[in-house]
C-alpha cells in the first residue's frame, strides 16, 4: 500500500507546485524522460538504538528498462548518508537485526530468484543467507536475532518440471496454485553457507500471508487464505504455528478477512486487522482487534476511528497505528485500557507513512511528502519534532510546475466531500481547460493530497470521489457497475468550476 501511495505521490507531484530555488530563466517544463529519471525514497527503518536509519532509493535504469532499488544508510544526528548496495539488481526490504549489527534484505543479485542477504551497516560485501529454490518473499527477524522466518512458495514438483520440459511452461488458472509457506533459518549457520531453510508449514489447505514472531521465539502467528487467488482475500484467518512440533492452530475463523497478526509485548495476545465477521466488507473500514494467543473472543479496539487503521508498533505507552484523515495521513496512539485515541503528528495537512520506532520508543523514522516536496525520509523524537534526512525535492528545482488545491462540497445527503484539483503551470482563469479525472480504487480508497510530480503542460486533473455524487459544473462522477470503483467523465471546464473528489467520511 505504501509503495502505491509513494508512486501516486511521485506521479502527481510534478504537476503541482512551483519552486523558486532555480533562476527563473533556467526553469523549464519537465519532459517525460525527466519524470522517469526522478529518484524516490522509501522503506525507512530506524535502528534499534535510534542512531541510524536505513532506507531505499529507486531510480530508472534505461538500459535494463527497469526500476532499480538500492539501500542507503543515514546518520540520525548529522543526516550524512552512505549507499550500502550497488549493482544492476535491486536490493529491497531492508530490516535491522535486533542488536543493530546487521541489515537483512532481499535481492536477485545471485540468480533469478530473490534471496535473503545480510550486510553490515559499516559497509562491505553482503553475505547470502538463503538458496531457496523458489525465492524468498517476506521475512522477519526473531526477537533474539538468532533466527529469521521467511515466506516462500513450495518447491516445484518433479511432475511439474517434467511437464514443463515436455510441453512448455503454462499454468491452469484457478486450478494450479503456488501456495506460500513459512520457513525458518538459523542465522549463524546460514552465515557459513547459503541454506534453503527449514519448511514449517506445508500443503494445499492454505497459503501464508503476513506473519510475526512471538516475543519468546517459540511461536509464529500468521494469516492465511484458501489459496493465492485475489478473490480469496475474504477467507484470510489467523493461525499460530508452534515451532516445537510445527503444529498449526487456527485461532480466528470468521467471515471477512483477518490479517496482519502482531504479538503483544507479553506474548499473551495477538493484535490483527479485521472486518469483524462482515462478509461484505469491501465498503467498510478495517479495525484493529485483539484475541488471546490461544484463541477465543475477538475484541475490536478502533470502532471509533472512522478510517482503516494500520498497525505500527506496540510500546509501553500504547498501540501506535497510522491512518488517513481525508487527504492527509497521520500517526495515532491507542490506549488499550481506556480506548482513547490520540493523534501524534501535525500539522493537519501532514502526509506520512511507513513509521518505525527505536527499541525504547523515543525516536521514529518515516516517509513524508507534501504539496511542495517530494517524499523524503524523516526522523523525529517523541513527541513529534520531525526533521528531514534526505533532499529528493532538489531534483525538481529547475522545473516549471503547476499548482494544486484541496476543494470540498456537499454531497446529496449533506456529507462533505473533499477533492484535489491540480492546475497546469501558467494556468489562465480566463481560459477553458479539459478535465482529466484520475480514478482511484473504491469504494473506500482515497488519493492523498498530492505532492508535486507531473509536468506543467498537463491540463486540469481531479480524482474521483469515494462517495458518488454530482461534481460541480458539468464534470460528473457516477456509481460504477463495478462495485470496486467509480466511473468518471471528462469535460471542458472554466476557471470558475471545480473538478472532482478523493475523499469523504462515511
């Protein structure tokens, strides 16, 4: 989700806000190639001691016709940055070992499959940990740093290999699935020589999604659906794997998706994202919910938060989560005892995501963009005092850009709808411009208030509403026959009209 938002922010940002850093006569409208060469940051992870932040920078490699991502490290005090990985192959998903001595990441630099690597934050050559036949997807360190759990699809059977050799590579849709399962790895052993890992879950009964280690390292909670097909998202349930004997117990089984399990600090409860048994969940907000690690009744924690709540961390002073507020995105803290929710970030227009905390919870790293900046890597003490560690926005100093503004109006039932209107550079209120309507996913999706990234030559742009209603003037948005999103029309608008919407509260 964060990658999608970052991509939207980059693509929209170039359309938006003028910059005054370069001399006026040196500024120009960016070309398509200019847009493709803009580098973007992501994946900010703060070290356990809060002294450093590892993050990624992605850029276009025209020779490979691909986007290549590499890992960088910033000093939290000075902001000085060091590039840790290089080469033609991407290195992604960096994460600190609990003792801060290693950074784990995935890359296909050693073959055509993603494998797990370790690199020292001091630099040097990365060490390959896995040689998983089908490659590694998600991974997580155990709390003691001695093991890593990772997800991978099961090895291809001999029969399938023989068929491929005889008939070529094909797959029968919705019949032949590559189920994902959990594996664990002893880090000390894998540092000696790459290891395939030990498979912990097996079979075709489910495919593993997200997962997390228990604090004592004896169990792993995970979510799983019937199979990898997107349509099976609503079948996601919560399981607990006992590493002593690889036994699996389902602890949450209810209609609608239950996913993203996280253990409480004492290991007695599991927090997860839930639609609380609602099979028709597409238009609803997800909740953060709690269940005993042994199973039992499910308790919702965020009924009074009118947005999707995304878990960030569970610290001594409460549960931290992120969530959108119309076209902005903030960090919140929930007190599980009183159920009080407090917003921690400001100003109101703040757009942030990807929050991670130091071990003591006194410092955080995150990504943030605005209508006048590209997405940057930030660090902040707690309470919130952000400062940027990167300056990706300098890439646009020589560009002539447009402007953007958040607009709002009343829906038919009186609900306020908020939209984003983007005007090209040199916009003339006396002229008419065509309206391009950007359609986002629905019915609960939203476009964040964009940061600048589209060229000044683009005409008026708006994003379609979450709540279907008439848009001012002759531009309209209407309910789509596809329940997942709206359809939009385009029209010529004068400067006295507004375009379309991204968000309303329901």
